[in-house]
């Protein structure tokens, strides 16, 4: 028996995850990728965004600079078609993606946007669990660092007490000649 949630998937979650990029320290998706997932032309998506621009503040959507566009095209093979486009692509944050679905209002856009948001949530959970693991490792390193310092101090004290040039007083029985 298969999982109901998987049966309702329109687009594989792995495909969605590959289209999420990190730009300006934010996880975003490029307008053309969103349009493909939603089953609409990029031009139509951008028209709807332009008509409803008040719904897209800068923390929901921003336009790439020329340099950012070149870097994205160089790093993402599937975005090769953007290379010769004179238009700078728009990118959408998680909230912007949901807003795009609201302005497109197609059934597919709504279903796919829910999938995209679920992928964002899963990514956040993975990052959070990795951060917890990193914190544990750092704590362990700090405690080992303290132990290393303490062990080094013990060795230093032992070395100081074993030094040959320090005069030693004899303990015990002494012969008359001494």
C-alpha cells in the first residue's frame, strides 16, 4: 500500500529541492523554475506578479543583478536558457512562492506551491538537526580542549620536576665520607 501523500504529488520533491538556490543568504527559486513547476509560461507568471506587485515586498521577491544572473547560469545547467536573455530574472523566497500561487490561482499552482513549501520545511528541519549536531560537536571539542590544556600542564610539571640540572638532596642513609 502506498502513502497517500506521495500519490498526491504532482512534481517529485527531489526535483523541487534541486531548484532551490541560496542567493544573498536566502533560499529562493528563480521565476522560470517556478513557472515550469506551476505549468505556466514565465512571462505569464511575471505579468501576474507585476499586476499584484504590492503582494511582493523585497523579502518575498527580488531581481537578480547581472553578476548574480551570470553566476547562477554558470552553476546551474538547467538555467542555460537564461544566458542570452536580456531580462534579469526574479527570485522568490518561500513566502513569495506561496504568494505567486495565490495570484495565479490555478489548481496546479496551489498544489505545487504546497509541495514546495513542504520541501522548504523539510530542508529547514534537516538544517536544524545538523545545527544541533554541530553544537554538540563544538561542546565536545571545547571540553576536549580543556582536557588537553590540563594534560599539557601536568606534563609540563612532570618535565620541570625531572630536569637534570636541578640539585637534588639525597634522602636516606649517608656514608661517613660525605
